């Protein structure tokens, strides 16, 4: 039924007239409002399309009568509204009906569509400003004596989100223009909103209309965006999710559906009230005392809606849903009611423990903590009576009693903890209770990003927190508590304080200025590169803490060294005596102690490296020195730390990997593989030099040819020589490229491979290796066989085709045996894997920019730390999208640091570095394995820990 289906009685015609649209064409679609800020009396019917209102105040209700009134239809003013006192001619039924025109607040937010990211940002900003306006106006509605309210969040009596309202002058100015009972005033302290004649009925009516229009504007936008998350980018989606959670805790408490009745019931109730027959509406308070079965079902539905729309999303945001289940309305068994109560109670107890108790004690909760505690108790006990009506049982009675006792205990414990200081930092809405870091305008973003990375390394954070406290000047000195001087002391004390605060789940943000001051030194306030700060921190920890008697910070230094510091040794190729041109392959070990164990903190990402694998290979490849006695050198690993860091100082589009395989740098390599790698390095170096030479010679030849034409051909010979040289050099490139390709094919993954027949011996006979593997599959080596049949560590569909497909040529036993060998090979070749742990991003150019950290969590998602702002991203793909979105032509976004974490295997007892044997100093190592042999981790002491980390080779 709708307004258009109105009957022909005079009362029905009056109701049809009062519900006409302003232009007299068509009808309103009024819905009866309920929920927050909606009064019990009068009852409100609100048109969501036009924002016109029909208000009914019941003076005397007579049920069971069809009503008629002595009212003129011409008295209904659709544009300006009006008041109609209706007294039934047949009985004492008495109503006051008002048609209230719109104030015009629908224009506070631009209507959809919001087609661009900028339009969505504007919409979100104005939506939050509208929420702030709702809370402010609601306070005037609640308190008839209130005459003013501050527009500054820090002022006494400030309402929720008033700062967001004040920040959007357009919303505030439009509201003041449409609602002229308010004026903005500024006194000596702060700006305020002042209300004229606060007690007058006209003022009270406009206030009620204003707060309902603002609420319905927010509701309309929220309804429109339900299921339309595609309009948001990742940052906007997080902002929208946070807004939804907060608005459903108050303005739209219970969810959108709880704010109004749907069209059909709304129209039926309005028609029954005005025209009859109808029943007197029950009071909205103390409804439970008269609950019917239908009413009880409604209460339970409202309980579920409240959980789904407010509590559940917040607990999900804080990763607190693992052992919780939503209550079920299945009461087919006698235990159904008790089960509902237990689940409902568990969810609310978790909410109280996790965030709700702190929320009602924070400035974000405008009603005050006593009201908040009372509301918590009300929500926990809300389903009790309804459950006793629908599914009574002894178990339910016990569950209700136990729930009350548990709540009493929990609230008492939380109150005691709060009195002792726990939770006084306020509620933390950051994902996973993480802590952001403020940036008070001193370019602390680089140190903030670095410190987030350090705190995420739990063994290091634990070592910092376990380090001895700094003593004060008044305390007695002892070998284990001597005062630290200078930047090293400031660093340790600042890290202890910072990590302690960040460990607290209620700490939403902290400030690391004291730590930054130690890292930046006299340059505090200037832009610093994250890699430079990383090396500065390393120097302070490893050198600045070393001079103390008794080494009280030895455990902290050891933790830093074992977690972050790697080491290499240098292999050299010497020219053969008497022949400076000889290029034999006879590498020798270092002839100096400092070359036998060279510490490094980061692996440099060189210009031209597109991936981190390329950076790793270049770091360990043979490099030309340009000298005569030792023309080539190579770095080989002695220790690979469990947190392996790459650093770049260029603006570049780096394609970082989610995992790195370092197995080839750990296991021994044969002499032939070593030589192939050396030959590859030589060929690549020669290719680079030839291209560089041609890059300069070709333009030189063109310029010489022009000069020759000007000089009457006097330079003909020189031009010819240059052309011959260019042609000769260019001719070298094609065979050189073929040589490089062949070397790449022979090196493969960097592992020595058996011949196909030898690899498959015992699994597939030689005849089938020839006919099936080589001829049918087109495979001539083990690597290609693995790529085709066992790529990614899993059997491919090709294997099944060889066994069961058309022309099957292998038995199941042969296929299983072959796969077993490929599986073993895969495990051997992936024994030392490193997974992405953290990324530091730089947005900007030169000294103008901003640093952001992305840190992977144990279960896969990433947290994005943008100074004080923290957001969760679901996976690495979302991180890549975020980085791409942050970059632009004028303000590029480039990855500056990437940290990988060693993947722990069942054989590992702890997160330890990979220790490798190095050569003896001055020992000739002809044919020595590339990186020695792997040995178990031992106490490596402080050897090689001092000094600067390895810098990029030039």
C-alpha cells in the first residue's frame, strides 16, 4: 500500500493532501523514524527524497474507530507547512498533525555519482563534517537551556568530531545560512556556535528538524554506498570503514535498518493513526515488560544487527574474532537460548576487554563514563527477557547469571587497571593495536619509518626492552649502570621509552623525537635518507656502546649484530707472473684480515638493477678493478643475517620480489660453475664497455664527418678510421650476446645439474628418457624438465597427461619416481628462502619528500605506517597498488629500503644468521667453493662488527 492508494473518506483525503509533494504532483514517501535523536512523542514520518516531514502528536487515542474531522483541505500549505489540530467528530480521538517543510540541509553533501578520487575525498570530508554537526546540534536538542557550544575540540564542553566540522567552513556556513536560529560568535578564548532564544517553541522545533535532516542525510549517503566499495581507493576504503564503525556506534546505532520502518509499515501506521482503525502505539520505554513472542524475536534481531554493524567490525579490525561465533536464532533445541546468550555474552565481553571500556572513558564518548558503563550493562543483558520468552531453560538462567557475574568482574578489573595507569593513553583504533608516530614538523618521517621496521623485529625490540636503564646523576655508579654519554646514551634511552610505549595495546601514537635527535645529530629538522640513518644507528649501537666497563649493553649489541649485520670475504684473480694479459681462472683468497670478514648492513641496489635478485647477483659477481696486478675481485658471503636489507638511493621503479632464494649463495659450487660465472661477468662487463664506447664514438663520428665537410675533406682519413672503429666494435656485440645467452643457459639457477639420464636413473629407463623426455617433451636438461613438470614446487598437469592422456607413455610408478626426484631437487634448491618483511617508500625528489613504511604481519597482511596514520593492506598486491597510487610524475614514489626475513624451517631452532666458512688469509683458493660450506651458527663474538657497512662499489 502507498499514499497513492488512499481511500475516499474525508480523513483519508486530508491525509493524502498532507502527504502531497511540494509541487502538488506525486506524493511523499514517508518512513517512520526511530533510533538515536528521534523523540518518543511526537512521532515523525520523514521523506528521504525531499526531506519534508509529517509529525503527529497524539493527545488522546481511541482505538477501533474510523475517524472523521472537521478540517478544510484548503488549509494544507504544502510549501510552508502548517499545524492541524484534529479532533474526531465521532469520538474523543485527538491529534496534532504538522506538515514541516525542509530546511535545505540535503545540499550539505554533493549527491552522487562521485566519479573521481577527488570527488570521493570531498564527499568523505563533508560526511565527517556532517557527523560533527549532528553531534553538536543534538546537544542543543537534549538540553533546552543550552545557549552555546564551542567549535574547538580542545575547549570545555566540545562535542564529538567538532574539529572536523570546523575544518569544513563550507558545511558550517551552509548550515548557518539554512538554520538562522544560530550565529557564530568569537570571544577571547575560542569560536562558538550561539543559539538565539533557546527555550522558544519555534527554536525547539527547528532544532529537532535540523538534527533529523542531518541524521537522514548521513543515513542516505551510507545506504547509497552499501555494496559500492569499488568507488574507494585503499586509503579511502579504510577511512570509510572507520567512519562506518564510529557512526554506527552512535548516530546510526543498531544499523541503518534500525533508524526507520520500511515504507509499507510506515504508511500503514500513519494511516491507522489518522484515519483509524488503529491501536495505541506502545511507549518506547520499558517495552520488555509487555513482550510478545513477535516482540521478543524483534529484540533478538536488533541485538544481532547491533553486533553486526558495530561490535563485530571493530573486533575484526583488532584481529579479535578467532574464537568467537555469531549468535544463532535457531531455537529448535532446548539449548538454543543458552547458546545464543553464551555467544552474545562472549562477543560483548571481548569488546569490553578490547576497546569498549576505554572508549566510554575517552573524550570520544560525549555522554560520559557512567552513562557508558550503564549502556554496556544494558547491551549485555538486552536479549535476556526475549530468550526466556522464546527458549526458556535452566541452562539459559545459568548463562544469564554467569554473564552478569563475569561482566561485574571484568568491569572491576578494567577499572582497577585504569586507576593504575593502564589504558589512560586512551583507546587505540589502529589496526592490530599498532602504534603510529607523530611527526611534529621536523622531517621525522625517515626515522619514523626506520623505527617502525626495527620495532617489528621482535628479538631486537625485546633486546632493547631488556637493556639496563640509564642511571640518573644522583644514583651511585656501578660497572653495570654507568651513565651513557652523548648520542649513544640518548639513543638507548629513547628506544627503551619508545618501544615500551609501542608495546602497550592502548597506545595509538607516540613521538620518537629524542631517538631522531640522536640519529640526525645537528641535522635534526633536515631531510635525511633512511639508509643513512640506518648506518648511523648501527654505528651508535656497535661503536658508541662499546666503551663501557663490564659491557652492560653487550646483549643489545649482539642482538643487533646477529639480526642485521652480514659479512663477506674478497676473492681475487691475479695476473699471471710475466704475462699481464693472461686471463686464467685461479682465484685466491684475501691477503688481509680486513678483507677476510667484511661487515655489511645493506646490499646496495645499483642503478640499472630492476629487481632485488639482480642487486644480489651484482653484489656477489666478479667486478673489474681496472688494475693490472688484481684485475678482478668478487665478494662471497661469510654470514647472511636473518633480516637481509637492500637499500637504494635512486628514484627508480624497483620490482621488489615477495621472496628471494639465497640457496645458490650458500651451497658449494663446482669449479666449472665458478668459472662459468666468472666468464659471464667478463662478458657482461665487455658488453657494457663496448656499448659505452659506441655511445660516445658514434656521435663523435657524426661530428667529425660534419667537420670534414666544412674543412674541404681534410679530415677524410680520421672520419674513415672512426667509422672503421665503430663498425669493428659494433660487430663484437652480436657474438658477445650469443656467448652471454649460452653462459646464462649453462649457469641456469646457479646449481650444478646432472645429465638427464643420470638424474632419472632408477626412475625412468634410458629408452623412455630419449623417446618421452627428450623427443616428446622437447627437454634436454634437468632444469627444463623441472620447469615443465614441477614448476613452483608442485606437479604440473603435464605429468598426468604422460600417464593417463592420449598416447600415455609412462606408468604411474615411473611418474611417481620421477616426481620424487624433482621434489627432492626442488627442496635442495630452495633450502634457504627469505620472505619480504618490510618496505620503506620515499615520495618526492631530492630533499623534498616523505617516507612511509609497509611491514608484513605474521599472517600475511601489511600495515602501512604513514607517521601517525596506520592502515592495514591485505597483501603484497595491495602494497604495490598503494605505491603506484602514491607516485606521480611530479612526485615519484620509489622504494628505498626492502628488508627480507629468513624463512624458518623445521630444522631451525631459532631465527639465526647463516654462517659460512671463509678462506684462510693469504691462502690460495684455486677451485674453492663460491661461498664456502654451510656450518652451524656459533658465537661469532664481535669480530667484524666494527666499521662502516659495505658501501656500493663504483
